[in-house]
C-alpha cells in the first residue's frame, strides 16, 4: 500500500490549510495529487417557501470556494503536487464517501482541524460516520487540540505527524494492511513504534501459564512486525501493554511521544461498531493525536 492520491474535504474552518500542509511531506514517498472537495449543504441552496432553488446563492458559494482552493493549489504546485477541485451540492458524509471511491483515492483526510473545547471526544458525528463507513484509509486530522493531562489542560499542535507513528495491532487482516501502509512511510518516518495490548476480555479468567504464553506469543509477533519495518528501511521498536485497549494505546502513545496512531479497523458487526464504537474508533475519539484508520477490504 502507498499513498499517491488524497481526498481533502473541507469547510474552510480555521487551521484547515495548516492541516493540509502536514500532508506535503508525503511527496517524499509517492504522493502525486490532492483532490479538494467542498460540499455545499443542500439546505443552504435548496427549495425555500415561494423562493424555489437559490441558484444565485449556489453560484456565489461555488465562486468563494473556488477562489480559496485556487490559492491552496498555488502552494501545492510549488511543492510539485498536482491538485483538483470538486465543488458540489449535497450532504457531507454521502458526498465524501462517493467522491473517495469515484476519484480512486488512497487516503481521505477528515475531522476537525481545531478542537478547543471541554468536550471529551475529538471526533464529531459526521467524522464518526465517515470512519465507520469508509472503505478507504481515513486520517482523522487534529491540527490543534486541547486535552487534560495529569489534571492540567494542555494545548497541542500536531506537526510532523508522520515523524513518529505508532501502529497499534490486534493481529487482524486490517492491522496487516496498516503495517503495509506504514512501511511506505520510508523517508518521512524518523522512527516507528509497534504495540499490542493484551485486553481485559482476553486475560480475564486465564491462569498464569496461559497469560505467559499469550505474552510470549505477542512479543514474538511484535518483533516480526518490527523486523519487517526495519527491512523496509524504517527504524522501529516494540511495546506490549495490558488492560483496557483504547486507554493503553493512548498511554503508550504519550510515553513514547508518538506523532500519530495507526490502526486497522475490521468493520465487523457494522451496527455494533456504529453504536458502541470499535477500539480503533474509540482511540480516534479519545486520543489527541491524528489517527489513521485502515479498513478491511
């Protein structure tokens, strides 16, 4: 897996361009093109009582979006990256999903670029729907965030997000795909980390010998991942955790000073994941770091 084409949907909120700038480094790998998408909410130009369809308003919004995108295009062109503009009327989630498949992109960048509020979740309802339904890897971008650390409020700016990625694996097929994607970051990743968490559901009720067997097997698998990364030219180290999976992944990410978290997401039991959230979705919601989710094919 490699990232040659990215879909960057935006509402032109504060720091959106700053988040875009963090993707330019992928030019060192295989990135060739970024597709900009702006979805005009249907309710802003739709039928109104006695007014019909607001065609003039649609044209005004299109023109404003085009001018902003063309300014962004100049910056990408200077870096040798091609770009394309798509402006359409519709609903954010369906339009983004449709565009990602129609354009055959390798990555979709979603999420709020600035999150300064007392809310616990870093993922809004639209972003949660997108990462749950997307068949394409999705990066939940969090350029500037505020979170609690050791009882204190901390503001973090996520720059150089590909520099120290942490892959959290559960040995699933999507985790394998996530590893393959991470291997393509040679040249931009200074060092990679691979972790696995022996979850409470797995360890509960097991005797000491069985727990030791699981620990030994997990360490061997982590080492295998690490060796594959090193063979791809990326320095790597392993970490094994135990406890509640999302919290352990976040704890490890902070201890090693990771720059992003990468996880596979199985997509199994779709309704269950949509309502309760998988471990990967919970990490995306709870962690202050950008989170790259790689779905099952």
